[in-house]
């Protein structure tokens, strides 16, 4: 049976906790985007410049890191996907601890599931010879020199290769690794448990997405 996939995005609401400053190791974000193991638990301090009225299950803010509540953490862990691991974070307002209920979600082992031929996008590569950025569309993707690695600049429709995803519940996809995908089972749990701060975007209709 075919599985549907969704993009986990932040849904910022007035009054919700919003991070305006984040302190963490400079190489942490890149390790996460690559899906590599993190040996030592990272120290992550997050700061809000306004006292929140509510605390969403997916925290919004200036940081590129996915920060989830204990409730959302438990929900994702219930899927049995061992590639999602969690590290405690600190959330502050006016130098005082705000909420001890948040975790960094780190997803291991990116999947090669982006369908370069059937998705609708504009990709970029860096040509070291001409020292210029070169744009590519799906009909030209096979012409990219083997030494150049394409990254997505704009995308309107994302087609994923289900055979590459297998039984993953949450995952990152090489080529579009900035975003986190989930399967329809996780989507259903998010909705049925009333998780907040989350927008479940449809990758088949994702017009004007800038990476």
C-alpha cells in the first residue's frame, strides 16, 4: 500500500514561545543536516525576548534546529523509528528558565529518496572552472558533471522514492535536507493528539518553497 508523506513545518502563532536567540556549537547544525551521529550531548541554550502565553509542540524561532516538546518526542518515539534521537535543551526568558519540556530532535541517516526526474524544481551547482553558480531543471539534471553536487534552490513539487524510505517514520532527504518529512502514520498521530505549532505541508503542492 502506498504511503503519503508530509513536511513538518513550524506554524507560528501570536503568543506562542518564539526563540529570538540561540546558543550552540557552530558545527551542530551541519552535523544534523548530514544526518551524522553526535557523540556528546550538545549544550543548547534558547532565549525568548517576550514571555510566552503558550508553548507549542514544535518550537518556532531563529534557530534552524527542530525543537520539540516532550509530548511530541513521545509520539515520534512510539513509531519505533530508532533513527530519531533527542537531546535536552534549555529555554530561557529574562535569564530565568522558562520550560524544561523541550528537546532537540536529531534524525540520523538521510535517505536518497528525492526523485530528480519527476519532481518540479530548480537546482544549483557550483562550477569551479567558471566560478559561477549554474541553474538546472529536471530535464537537464542528467547533464550535471559527476564532480558537481546539486542542491535545490526552488521547488514546487517533491516526488519521493518510497523504496528508498522503507519503514522510516521521520527522515531527511539528501538534496533537500533542510526539511524534515514524516509518514502519514505520524501525521495522523499529530492531528489526533492535537499537537500545536505544526504545519503539515503537502510536498506534492509546495509552490514557491525557497531552501
